[in-house]
C-alpha cells in the first residue's frame, strides 16, 4: 500500500532509537523526509547515519536538544522549520514506589512525556492549520488507561497525553489537519530491553528467559509476547498519512490485546 507520504516532511521526537527510530524508518520507507531528534548531537548523528543506510536514498536530517525545556523547543523548531507531520514520541519511565517518588521525579516525567508534546504542538500546529494540511500523532500507551502501580507517574503522563490529543483535535475542525493517539502495549524497545537485561542479571537468568517470563506473566495480553517497535510504527505511519483523513481525535490501540476495555 502506498501511504502517499512522498513529499511530506516529518519530525519525530525521541527518534534516535526504539519506537521513535522505527517510526522514522517507516515514514522514510514511504518516501517522507524525516527529521530525527535526540538529546545529544553524537546520538543524533549516529541515528541519521544508520537510517540513511537502512533506507538507502531517504532524505534524513537530525537535530539535538532537550524538549523538556521550552527555550530549547523554540530553538529546535526554528532549526527544523515547517513540517507536515509531528510525532510526539519522546518519553521516559522508571519503576518506582509511589510513596518514595518525589516532586522532582513527577516533574521530570510530566515535563518529558507530556509537556514536550504541548510545546512542540503549540509551535507546529498553527503552521499546519495555516497551510491547510498536517498530522500530529501522540505515541501514548495502554498504561494511560490501565495505570501500573509501579509506574503511576508514567501512567498519569500517558493518560494526559491522550487528553491532549483529544483536545487538540477539536482545534482542527473543518480542516485537513488531524490529531490522533496510539496506545502502545509492552514493547521491546531499547529502554525496556536494558531494564529486562538488568533484572535478568540480578536474578541469574538469561535475557530471553527473563523476557519470556515477563510476557507469560502478562495474562491479559492476547499476543503473549513483547511487541516490536516496528509494529507500533506501522500504525503511526498510517495515521500520519493522507489515507487516514477520516480519523481525527482518535485513540487507536496497538497493544497486543492488552487492554480489556473497549475503546
């Protein structure tokens, strides 16, 4: 299927690895020019080289900066210029006991996971509306609906991201701009893989055994395995495309059947 993304330009926050990189690769494979983003110039440069090699001939550039800082976001947007597609993907998570979490812990999670999307959308949505076409996709999580007890701050940030997407969609009424969210399930991204390896080492298990044990314990999952970043990226790429013109203000699941509620 041709997603008709040739000639479109996309910015993906937090895209030097994991889900963000998979999204960038999916968009590049469809002919979009992609702008990668990460916190460090070295990390961004490496990701740009990898994506150019993975998708030979793709138009790939990159920009580094901290999207948890409003001044940095303004600088980033100034450097990037106009984009047709914004994918708010960047996020952080950490297992922590609620009673031991600090205000600073909460501020960091909300600043990165939620406010980065607020800042980027605030800067880039007006241009989309003025030009008459655009796509914003929020990479949220099933944790925003079924909030995990050991990552309450993360779940709250992802629930707020869903609310942000729904509210922003109402600003696009009567235009060809859409705002949608993707609820991803447990995905074997780089960050999750590192956490699994750490726990496996502590318990004297192999990474594969630890990975299988965690997946087996997730009894509400219908696929009974971790998802791959590319599986989420496929849905994001569709929502970013002209083919998704009738989908706006939606929250679409790519959770492997993890959620039992109907959306």
